[in-house]
C-alpha cells in the first residue's frame, strides 16, 4: 500500500479505533500502514484504542464484582485495554522491520483533571515523544487515558482516544491529525438510515462540532472542539483503503454554497421534565447547577410557561445519566416544592447542520415543513446559528430522516463542496 | 471467617497469586479475607498477581503478532494483567463495605533496573502507601511490576509478585509477609509425587532459599533472598482456610535436629556441555561471562578433565534460555576453537536441603546410596553446605524421589520441627 499524503506533511498523528486493532491480524495491517507512511519520510505518532470489545469486557468484569464500580478503580482497570493494544502495535511494527516504541498516557504526561471516567486534558507534556521521533522511532501512544498531577490514572470518557490524538497533534505541532476508521469519511447523513448519503470532502470545525454534538459518531465533539481551539487539521479517512476522506478545518468561502451540509440524529438521550416550577429568576439555574455538579450535561432546553406564574421545564440528557439525574432532581423538587419529575426515553433528536444557515433564512421553517409532511410531531426544538434540532418520538425517526434529507437536497452536497487533491491546494472561490 | 493472627501484628503484606484471583467470585473471597484481617486492627497491603491465565494469554497474543516480542513492549503488555486484578480487588473490597485503593508498581515507586522481563528491584519509594494506610485504606498493589528511573514499565520475571510483596514488607516495616496460596505451606517433598509428604511448620531462610532454588515452586528464590536480606518474616499459608502454614525466618537452634528438611526436584532445566576445551585458566570464565551478559543463569557446573590438557564443561540452565544460549555458545566455540556444544533437555535435578547437614556428615553419601538402590544414575552432582543436588534422567524421577524420601525419613520431620501457635512464642530449645 502506498499512502497518499500531501508533500508538505512532515509530522502526523494518526488515530486507530478499537475495530481497526481488534485482532492480531488487523494490528499487523495497521502496523503496515504506519510503516508505509513513515517510509515516505513522515514522522508518525499513532494513538490506539483498546482492541475490539476489550473495554466493554473489562467493564462487565467489574460489574460482576461491584454493581456500581468506583470510578477511580474503573479507570485503573479500563486503561489497561489501551496499554495492551499500544504495546501490541509497537511489537507489530518491530516485527515488520520498523522502529517503534509505545507509551501509556501517564508516561507521555497527558495531564488531566481528577474527574475519573470523564477526565479533561489540562496539558500534554509530551515526555519522550520528540526524542523518540528524532531517533527515528514511530511512537505509539495509548489513547483514552491520562493521569492527574497526583499520578492517578484517569480516562477521558467517550471519544477519549480521538481527544488524545487531537491533543497530541496540537502539542506536537503535527500537520494533520488523521482519524482512521471503518467509514470513509463524514457523510451527509447516516448511510445505514439514508443509503444515498454521500461523503463530504470538507467541513468547517463549527459544522463538524454541531454534527458530532448532535449524534454523528465519527468524531467526538470534544475532539472537534479541541481541534478547533488549537487549529489542528482533522482528516477522517478509511483504515481499509487509501483514498482521501473528509477534511475538517477552518471555514472557507467555498463552504458557504449550501445552507445544510449534514443531517444527523441521536437516540442516546432521554427527555426529562420538571413540572410546576415557580416562574421566577434562578429556578432553572438551581436545577442545572445541581445536574452540573454531578457532571451531567444537559442539552435541548425548553421552558414552557403556559399557566402564568407556574411553568414546566423540559430538557434532554444522556440516557446513561438518567439513573443519576432523577434522584437529584426529585430531591431538589421535594425540597423546593416543585412538581413531579418525569422522564421519557423513547425519543430521538434529529438535527441539520450547516454554516450556510447563517446566510440562508428559513432553514428551520423548511425542517419543520419536512417533519410535518412525514406526519412527525416535534415537542422540543433547539436552534443555533448553524443547526436546528428537533426532538421527536424515536418510532418516527425512520420516517423523518428521508423527508428532511430530500428537503435539503443533501444528495448534491458533495459535488458543491468537492475540493481538489489536497487541503493545501487552492479552493475555488 | 475469622483470621488467626499474632496479637503483636500491626501491619502485614499479603500476596495473592493468580489462582486466588482467577474469577470475580474468587476475588470477592480474597476481598472478604482481607477485610476480616483489617477488622482486627491490622493494616493490610495486598499484592496481587494477574487473574488466572491472563499473563499466558497476553504472551500468546503477543506471539501471534511477533515471533519473539521485544522485551520492553512485552512488559508494557503483560503488566496490564496485574493492574487489572488490583483494580478489581479494590472494587471488591469497596463493594463489601471496606475502604481500598489500588496502585500500579509505577505509582508506588517500585524502582527497578532496565532489564525488561526480568528486572531487579533497586528501591521501593512507597509513594502514597503510608498515607493511604493512615487514612484507613486497605492498599492493593499490582505485583510483578515496577518502573525504571526513566519511567519505563518493567516486570520482575518469574516469582515477581512474591518479590514485590517481600520488598514492600521490607520497605513498610511490616511484621510479616504472608504468601496465600493453594497449598497449605512448604512440604517435605512435592505432595503430587510423594503423597505422604508433610507440611513443615518452620524453615530457616537458607533452607527455603535452597528448596526454592532447587525447584520448590511455593516461593521464588529471589523472594526468599530478599526476605533474608531484610529480615522479613515469611508465612506461607493456604488462601482457602485459616490454619497456620509454614514460617520462614532466622535459623534457630531447634531447627538443627534433622539433617534434611526437604526433598525437591526441578525439570525446568537443560544440561549443556561444551566439549574439548583447552584446560587452562580463564576458559570457563569466558563461557560464563558470555552467558551472564545475556542474562542467562547457570546452575550445577562440572568441569570434567579426563584427557589431560583437553576438558569438557557441563552445566545446567533454564530450558527457556536454551534457544538464546546455544547460538552464543556455538559462536564462542567456533571463534575460540572449542569442540561441539551439546544439549540435553530430558533431565531432572533432585535435591535435598537442610541446615542440619552442616553438622551431619555423610548426607551426600546417603543420597547417592538411595539413588543407587533405585538404579538411578547421576551424571552431574553439586553440593553446598546445606544441599545436595543430583542431575538425573527425567524418566528416572518417579523412582528416585520415594527412595530418597525414605532414606532421610522425611515423614517424621514435621513432628521434630513442630512449633507452637505463633512465631512470637518461645521455641523448645
């Protein structure tokens, strides 16, 4: 395999997910790809996830011992998965004649806060990486993990290995951070739901951030945010072949031709309502502070006052956090004299994203029309400058998606956005 | 379960092997035992091996990628086994209501040299352990692993977790280092070979060191040596029940009543001969230096000069090291003009050990007589102050063992050496 790479690229961070390193045979394939890249004179730092379903297996082992494993010990346990896969990848590279060395997150000084199982990276010290690169080594780093100032092992939560890769790319001044995946890029919609969905050649950070936040699994929003903050160019491409995938980078003029670049959805959230709140300042803040203190992120929020001084508050949050959120909300409600707290897990959030929305009024209206045409009702709606999200019943999802896809003619997006060989080439204005 | 413990014990290091933590259920059992010990006011530091066959599984995974995995990466890989088991044990203790925290070897500052896969502990910094004990935590430490000054993860080789436990006991000034195992102590011979073999109540460090070096699996000689050097009292006892096992400590007068305390054997070695050496000074040194440089330990050595100025050199070394040793020896032999290098893997080493040998002449002669009676031939013999080893053909092993056992009346040893309730009690002189 000869790997296509822009000629100006001299240092690259590649991220390989768990499915790319699920077996010894796949690890050898990845090793081969890395060696090919290294042979054309590019310094490679590869970040790997745990093999296949290792993380889930470790978690279920923990659950056989402890219904609710303590987060600190869970991090100790789960971080072994990436440590093992990065050692194996370094071995594979050596067995194919390359020079490689593996490091844990702790060893390279990925310093995080102490929020075990969902730690945030504070800084990347990068111990040993530059020295190893200078000596001609390919450097393999265990994704998903770091350590606190007090040498406690932490993990970064969902999308953690993506975040490791982007943070390393920023710290090492890499020319690009490649995410190698079993998809060949970012699509206008989920190809499993919309077969005609097409790969996008390029997206702005803002667009990718919205798509990721709204359910596109291919990149975690925290990774996109980190890339945006540090100007790290992302390239999402297939680990199976050699074609270019989707570039994510600063917004450029050419990107504005289409108001909507992608359609996405998310079924991982639940809708929660706190009823009969006094309609006065500070009530919502009290509720969201209590949830934030428990590290629960809240999304689409609607405060719905239909009865004068009494109001209902609805919002979405991850289904996984529901067991933690409901007792907190019910205790608060009891203490403050609010009404019932209800939850609905049968929801889906459908979103359209596009930087062009800013200059194309009426996008939200077209989305509601598309929903109405397919007889789908939406009870929570949230908009930003570059996205519109609607919360619908999950049973309506398969009806809603094609209708919206068609409304925005997403089939033709890739043509409009096609870019030439490399990001370094000039774009048509 | 109520754990019997001497009333003066206030801090203990316990070591649990892989078979004691092979399943979540067994881990919970171990957790329970630790909690019981902790409840009677004893500070517990527990050192654990990897679960069951984890280490072997990891090594065979590595071998599917790389015929001969590089040692540094092998350490990265294999050390995950103990990290996982110590996290799981800490979880188990917490799930049963105890307070526990787990640490890797790196985290507690078990500093080793850089001889990957067989590193030696240089010092134990013990970061965080005393602080955690003071706060009432049970401390779980991953066995078998450490790190170099350069933050490289190392493993300690065979018996590594035993060594970790003894080194921690020394560093923490523990009253005793307990090895919990599926046997109930140290026996006069291998019970699988000699059904009437009996548990010994006490042994001196020197005796245990010889027994371990000569094949007794229950404690690794490096662990015994470390205990001897630091005066750490060892207690080998069953993890399944609560009875006392075998104490290993300073030699005392009572121990001298029997010339031989144990019979042991080892089938893990091969016999190597370098033929036709010039019989002049420095030749053997050259050969053994070359092997030592490759970290290969040589045991029973016989220089057999039957032909004037030409001599043959035979010795034993671990079968595992044979693939590494033979090319080294053959290269040296070719360069120096020595003769052929031969190897025989079908050997067994049978040994008797006892501090009393020093004051009982004729022990070696009795051993040879016992071998002769069972028509077993020995071609390499090695003696020390407190042991006699004979290398025999492995097919003769099952004939040789009962004959020697009977010759030294090992059946009656435990009675002679029986000691009362606790090591702290006065011994009969």
